[in-house]
C-alpha cells in the first residue's frame, strides 16, 4: 500500500506491534514489549500532518479542524492496522498518531485464563453474557 510507504520498513518488522508518533521528531515503536526510539521519515510537522490526513481519507474517514480526531482500520499486506490520529491544535501543536497492528492470533477465553489475563470466574461470566447475547 503506497499510502503507508513512510512506515513500510517498520511494518515489515513483524515483531513491531505499535508505532507511536508524538510529533515529527518523536517516534517510538513497541517491539517485544519494549519501546525504542526511531527516526522520523518526515522533514516537517506539516508533511506529517498532510500524510496523516491522507491516510485517514484513504481509510474512508475525514480529519480536519472541525473534526481533529479520527481513527480508521486498514487492511494491508502487513495485517490489519488501526490508525488513530489527533491533529495539532488546542492541546498540542503537534500531530499525534498511533498505529497498532492487530494480532493475527485469536485468543479463546481459555487462552486468556491460562495466561492469567482473566480469572476462571470472569471467563464464565463472559461466556454467559455471550450465550445470552447481552450487551456489556
């Protein structure tokens, strides 16, 4: 996907799960549970902002002064990505972006219990909610 060319090299590293951009100069990636700084491919804050607007538009949404926060899901050859963006404005002058790679692995409730993510009681409660087709 040409639209994601600025982050292609990062996305090709399958163990990178998140790309966190606080400004043109502040880029972090999460790799194996650890954050590390990487170099930005952008020359200016405006260039980063223009790219973010283009990606959000490509994903079927819009982002601008009237709607400065947007999120899209993108199906790519690197997997399903969630692209979340906040344009610079009142709170921060910098465009902020997070790109999350969705896991290719799906976890069952038992997987979550075995990994101590949830308790057996929580798994039973979730099962009951799902079986009853309740909202939660």
